[in-house]
């Protein structure tokens, strides 16, 4: 028996002729937040290694990576390594809206960005502009700044469950199988 509840965890590769893309479906039941962490790391690693764009979709029972290029089984399986997982996850979120928004929230709580100035409310858009400029400066000159570290922590632990993703990969890595299929399984 195969599938997520059987003996193996299945990774399916399918070519969608209509859209002219390859879909790589990872049937992982780690939960949406852990799946997002895994999807980001795998997409980041594949994109970096092959120099390609990788789109992703995430759900409660897995995730899909979409590429124009076919990706070999070896590249996919090696991208699921637990080595440097957290480091690569941090790198994958570095220039994302997710980190920028979290940074703004932390910066407001830390009084680096003001919600009010001279008895007038500062719009969320204006706060985000200030936060983006501050974030760029901090990333360049103070990469260990506590507000940046807290924003990263919130993304990795609250928005995603990085530790659960890492545990899932450690537990199931040897039980994963890769299949090229004509039609994706209904699951």
C-alpha cells in the first residue's frame, strides 16, 4: 500500500500539458504550517541549485512545486535533506513580504516605527514603507539586531512550524518514494 497513510510517503511528478509545467506533489501530512516551511526550503534549494523559478502551493496534506523544467528524482530527494534546514529556511524568507510584514509588527511593538506622530495616525502603508527602509538598513549593517531576530523567530515558529517540519523530515525521509505519473492521485 502506498500513500500518506500506507507504508510510504509519496512524491509525484506530473507534466501538465495544458499549462506546460511540471507539478511535483509532496503528499506530506505534517500540517499546513510545517508543510509551508518544507515547501519553502525545497523550492529555495531547487531554485538555487538549478537556477530556475519555482512556484509553490501549500495545503494541510502536502505541497506542490511548479516548474517549467523537469526536475530529477535525485535533485528532489536531496532537497529534502535535514542538513542546514533552518539556515536555508531563513534564507528562503529573507526578501519576502511575509518577513517584511512581521518585521513591521515587531518594529511597531519595539517603538522603532510609530503608529502615531504629532497626534495623527500613521497609515499601515506608511508604516510599512518606514519598516522596509529600516529592514534593509538592518540586514546590511546589523544582521543580529534583536528586532530582526524576533521577526525571523515569529515567521519560523508562529507563521510556520519549522521544528515540526524538521522533525517530520527526520522521521519519514527513509520512507519517501518518488513516482512519475501521468495523472496525479486524487489525494
